[in-house]
């Protein structure tokens, strides 16, 4: 341990390696030739108890590339399985290494993971590496999500490794330092269930409860059912937030659904410009399985896989276990609908729940679809009292009548709406612009974008250039996994 790393503030306590060995393998990051910090998240570093000044020294590039381990790290690759586009596969961290769990000054626990740091025993035919573009993309979008108030894993830093990696063309290699409440996924439970050993499954479930649901009494005979319920509730809230911000995850495989309720694995995700519920950006999602409108259904489908994995713990009688699991899946749909509607009400400036609110909201979306209106900017126009195309008039009249019946002043309404209506989202063309510049060694475009995305609910500044959809038009934006 060098004296310099001590000053950084690492404080690891690694509980995952105390789980049975079936859940991970010890693994070391591969060396990077010439690591260089591209971007560091200073506020996040501080939250984690890390000193940003020391982080930005050369030493940090060594640590974040995996060339040197921080004191107390216990590097592993986690085992998991997953349903990918509906098909079950054994997976595991094929290009990520968990360094350990950092304990923050506030006593919170966060996984520190290196993504793109080389091969692990789970890599199969992959090289374990990641390209600079996709890692910066995850940095931008995950931090934007965080500032929008959407639960998410976070990004502490991106380091260029100095090595080229081979994809369709040679690309600059990079490592992303990902920070997460944990990396336990639905797929981790599918993996545990697959082992066919009830004790192993139970140890993972007990661990997950302790880590993410401290309110569940570990002695409660219903604790595993409560775990399922807790996960379902968090997913319902999360997906409702995605839907209200026009976010499309793009690859909602069960290995990409975290039990903490955080958005995880930013691959081909993107925010929708023009409202179209069938929008799917991912180049590999030909059937639109993970399209915008499918997300609540897929979340439920994934939860059903989680419930299946948990069945042996829910009740010794499988039929009874299935009945109680199904009740919770039904609840998921109800909670999701309620969450969506209550978030939508606030968006529309409504305080009191009234019958007809859901119809009012749906009619707005239908109108947006018919008018080919930009999702974010339509809500922004409502929240700032700006005009909308004429086609919206009949709906606006209805909405104003509904608003007036609550008796709040217009100023009050607009203030409440602005507080929950994004003024700015990471527009696809702005993200691409930042990535292209970064790839050419120019970081100022990325930095400017990150600063803008830090305060998404600030409607007071003029930020026109970040607010307009791509001039190139709609429909042809494609995202790639970048693996
Ligand atoms: P993802 O699409 O990032 O969710 O990854 C799906 C699975 O593929 C995970 O098991 C990853 O670890 C693995 N994977 C993705 N890219 C690579 C790579 N370049 N080398 C090895 N494994 C990879
Ligand atoms: Mg994944």
C-alpha cells in the first residue's frame, strides 16, 4: 500500500466474497499500457469519501485502469445467468471486475467495479475490453439519470487504457469505474436457482435482504416473499420514472435488472425525441422487444423470472408458492399504473387525484403521437406556459379547465410542474457530438454537456442548443451495445 493511495480515502469492506464461492471467482484486472484519466466525477468521489485531488493524480489512473489495486480491494468477477432476449444463458462478469465495497463517510456501501478491464473466467470468446465511446456514453447517461432523480448506478471515472481494441475497426480501449448499490441482478438469482442447491439460493436471498431491504425482519417467515414484493415495488417506481422521462433502456435482459432498483448496464439506451411508443433504438432489437412501450411489460416478465428462481424459498408447497408469487406480480402491474399516474399528475400540475386523470394523460400522449411532437419539449412547453402547435388546443382547453378546478394560481402550478419537468435531457445528437470530440482528444464538448446535465430541472437559463432534437430528424438513430 503506497502512502499516496492512503490519502485517497479507500475504505473497503467486502461482504460479497463472504458468500459461498459458487457466486464469484477471484480475478485480476489486465494491465493497461498507458492509462490516462479522461473524466473524473469529483462530487461522487467526495460522496464516496475519496479525495478528488489525489484521485486525479497519476496514481488514480493506475488504480482506475486496474494496473494497481487500492488498499483493501478483493477483486472478483461475479457469477450470474440471464434471459437475453428471452433465452436463458449462463453469463457472469465477462468484462468487469468488482474491486470491493467502499464504505462512505455516511456509512453507505457501494460496489466499485471496473468495466472493461480485461478477461475473466466468464469472458467466453470476448476480450473483456471496452471502447472509449461506450464507456463515456455510460458516464454521460448514468450521471444524467442521477441528476434527473432516476435511481441508477453511477460513474466515477473513465480511463483510456492506451491500448487499442479490435471491433469492426480498431478503437481506443477504456475502463469505466462504476459505482452501484450492488451488482446483484435478477440473473444472479437465476444462476443461484440453476445450481439446484437450496442452501446456496437461500444464502443469496438472505444476503440481498440484509443489503437492500434492511426493513425486512430476517426472522420473518414471509421474508422471501417480502423480498419479491420489495424488488417489484422498486422496479415499478423505476420503470415509471423511465417512462415519464422518455428513457429507453434498450436491453432489459434479466441480467441487466438490478435488485437494488437502480438502472444498470447502459448499452444501447437512449432518450426518445419525438413521441412514438414503438421507439426502439438498439440495432440488435429487431423485434422491438425492448421498445419504449414494452418496458413495463418486460419488467414484469423479468420479475416473473425472479419469482421463479425464488419459488423454493417461498413455500415448501410449490403450488402455494406459485399462487403467492403471482399475487405479487399482479401487484406489480397495479403499483406501476399508480406510480405512472401519480407522476403524470404532478407533471400536469394536478394536486388532487380525480377520475379521468389517466384519460387526460393518455389523450395528451395520443396527441403528441399524432402531432409527432417532441416528448421532452412538449412537457417543457406545458410547464413553462409556452405555446404548442394548434392541434393541441382541444386538449389544452380540457387541461386548463381541470387545472382551474383545483384553484391554484398559474404561478403556483407552473413552479410545481417545472420542479419535475426536465428542461434538458441527454439528446442523442449531443451525446454523439461529445463522444466524437472526445475520441479526437477534445474533451471540452463532453465537459460542457456534463455541466448542462447536472441541473436538468433548471428552466431559468437559456440552453437552446441542448434542448432541440436532432436537426437530422427522427427515426434513424441507432444505438449499439459497443461490446
Ligand atoms: P452486457 O451486454 O454488457 O449486459 O453483457 C452481457 C454479457 O456479455 C455479460 O456477461 C458481459 O460480461 C459479457 N460481455 C460483454 N462484452 C464482453 C467482452 N468484450 N468480453 C467478454 N465478455 C463480454
Ligand atoms: Mg449486462
